C-alpha cells in the first residue's frame, strides 16, 4: 500500500490522466477508434528528444557548458545569478525546461555556497525556474506542450517563432529587472570545479541524433525514422540511458489522447466546452494550468478549439503561478529541498508564489493585448 501511495504521489499527473481516461471509457467503450485518438508523431518525437537529452546529461555535457560560461560572472553575486538563470533560459529552448533545471539548480546551489552568496539562494532558484519555463516557450522542442501543439496544428517553424518571440524578449527583460531589484552587486568568490565528460564517441553520436531531431521538428525527416534511430542506438550502445527517459510522460500523453478523444465523441460535452472557451482560449489555458499543469492542459483544450496561437501562449504563460502549473517548477522545488542543506521551504514557496504571480500578471496582460491585435 505504501509503495502505491509513493507511486501516486510521484506520478500524480499520469495517475490523474489514467483515471480520466478510465472514466471517459465508461461513456465511450474501448474500440479500434481509440488508436485514432493518439498522435504518434508527438510520442515518437518526445521519445527521441528525451533520449538525446538524457544521454548528454548523463555524459555531463551540460555541466561542462556551465563551467565555460560561469567566469562571465566576474566575481559579482548579481552577475553570477544572472548567468545561472540565463543558462536555464537559453538551454531550455533546446533541452526542455525540466532538464535545464535538473542540470543547473544543483550547480546554482554549489556555486552560490562556494561564492558566499547563499542569501540569494531562494531568489536564484526561483528565477531559474521562471527562466526555464519561459525560455522553453521559444521553441517547439522546449517543452512537451509546445511539441504537441506544434505538431497537432501543423504550425510552421517561422509562425511558431512569430508567436513566441515577443514573450521571450519581454521575459528576458523582466528577469533582468528582477535580478537588479532582488540581488545586490556584492563581491563573490568564484571557483570552478572541472567536470569530466563521458565517452566522446557517445557524445558525437548523441549530437548526430540531436541533429536528426531538429530536422524532424523542422519537418525534413519522418518522425518514425528518428524515433527508430534513437531506439536502435540506445539498445545497441547506451542502454543505461533508457532508464533515464521519462516513460510516464509518454504514457500520460496516451491517457490524455484517449480522454480528449472520448470527450470529442460525446456531442453535448464537446459543444459545451467549445462554447465555454471560445474567445477565451488563452485565459482558459492559464486558469486550467494552475490546477492540472500546462502539459495536460494543452492536450485537453486542443480538442475543442482551433485557436492554436492562444493555446500556445496560454499554456506557456500558464506554467507560471502555482507550484503545480508546470511540472518543472516541482522539480526545482524538490531539488532545493533535497540538495541544499539549509533549505527553508516556506520562504521558498512564498518567494516563488509572489514572483510567479507578478510575471504571470504582466505576461498575461501583454498576451491579451497581442492576441486582440
């Protein structure tokens, strides 16, 4: 029983999605039609991207990149904090917000402790979390909801960039202003610890696989080819990385595909939800994300509207706010509590909530202006 409770707590989103799918199956009995609900291209692409990210992370590539960039702080706490959240902001565009935080939050804890800037620990990790969530907005592969909406609605790379670029620019400005306000420009002692890279042959192979992923995202290569290449490579050359892939994220998408597909078969429900969110897609996505997080929100609402601009915007901005609005936020909170010896969870949650709500209010107001234009 205890193991079951631990599993439910750890995989709460998957369990919620599975329960929703089971309930919907009562009203729409299982049939071959279920297969048609599933967007296999999204699953193929997610798997391939997770393989590349998990492999490069295991081989310490991202930590080595951070070590190259940290001297840019030039012995100042404010600059150190800027570099630490900027690493999350820009890396999340390619390696997803989750991986950016898993990689760079522990690094921030180590660096701030060594630099005697621990008084800014909470602010730094909160800013890293906001930066990862907002930086990941900028590209289709930055987070799962982007990849899903990008493929589901057939958005072109150029159009996707036009949708998200204004928010990315504003987000970077807001993060810079927050750093100026929250962090004093006091001296810091920066000492870089050299990290050993893993097998160079494996790194080169993952780099090639990463290029295949990019070409697939830009629609030059079939999703099945890239996913097949990733699976064959992992099985033959790096089975250890298979354990680091978030299989439950893939299963979560399958459950939500079934749930949304079944709702779409119930005319009364489909018409009701469509009427409720019509013209309010962005706000609806923001509000729903606060409760069920932005990834399942994207999967759910996509079945009831064609306004993908508002959905892309709302589900990304909706990652701000509550701790559960983005699963990446939960990751950084857990890392803060488990890695930092002097963690103060209540103070962290207070700072997290206040900063996130300020960012959410500004970006949502900006979004409503742009979407009306």
